[in-house]
C-alpha cells in the first residue's frame, strides 16, 4: 500500500496532473487507477478489469458476462479472424517445434461467448476447449473475442490436450491441466509485453487446485529437469 501511495505522489508531482481520465475526460487531480495499456482513471470512478485485454474499464459502459466477468466496449468490437488466428497458431507451433513436439491434425473453431457457453457445463467458463477424435477429428475451440496474446496462450494450452489425446496419456486432472498451462506459460514468456507478464503473474499466483497448483507442480519438474523431463513424466501416464 505504501508503495502505491508513493507512486501516486511521485506521478502527481511529475506530470500526473497532465494525464486525462479516460472515463470523464478531466485532468486527474486525486488518486487514480492505471493499467498496462497506459489508461488512467480518476479514483472516484467505479472501474473493473476487462477479462479479455486486462485493461481497466468503466463498469457502466462495459458488459458483465456471466461466469467470465467484464468485457470492455473496445473488446466487444474485436474479433480474432481466421487469418490472424493462423498467424498466431504458426507462432505457437514454431515454438513447440523447437521443443521437438508434433501434434495430430485438427480443426480450429473461433466461437462467440454464447457458442462457448453451449459447449460447457452451466456455471463454468472457458476461453478454449479441446476435443478428442471420437469421430476421427480433433477439434479446438477458442473464444474469438480474445486479444492476440490471450489467444496465443489459450491455443498453446489447448494444443497440449491434443498431444495427450494422441499419445493416449490419461494423467490426473491437475497434472493434465498443469502440463497444458506449462506450455501456455512458456509461450507467454516469449512475448515481451505487459499483458503477457500480467497473465504469467496470474498463473503463478492462481489458487485453483487444478489450474494453479497443478501448473506449479509441473513447472517445478520443468525447472529441475527441463522440457524432456516433463515429457517423460507425462508418458508415465500412458494407458
């Protein structure tokens, strides 16, 4: 808390008063909110965080999506189209190729929040889903409203589910998801942007016993034995 106050006083005395609030348009004279995208808002506004871009947003002008959180007006207008998705997928695939990974063929579906909600259990939320090839086809669904960085992270996670399906690996859920999140973590670590750093920070501190603790368990194996050590661990769960 003391550090936050010191930062506010420093900024206020060194040009902060020249910053305009992105909500009311007035110069900021008091306490404030800020984010990784350089947005500032007066401290008396009711703000939240957009689950897509991780920027602060005015709750009054944002949409509260059940089970997901707030989505800001800008992100409601954005969609990952197929061409951009292919470029992001290539980025992720190139990373995994360097690790010696290969994946089964699959189809990608870019879906809306409503479409995603139809595919998951009521009360849950998901940014991506991977499907086994029960009908001969592997599928990955990714929310099309994501930022480029979020999309790369989600795809990096989901494609490791397909790897497990293809290798007939049936790990405990926390190891399964922890392994996928390790891939996400490693891909995000190659992106030198504040949003990527924020997402990594969230993963490292996530209290969820499956996605958070499971990730940290697998990451500890990675830190000690490297990627090949993690792969050998996962192969122990082959059925």
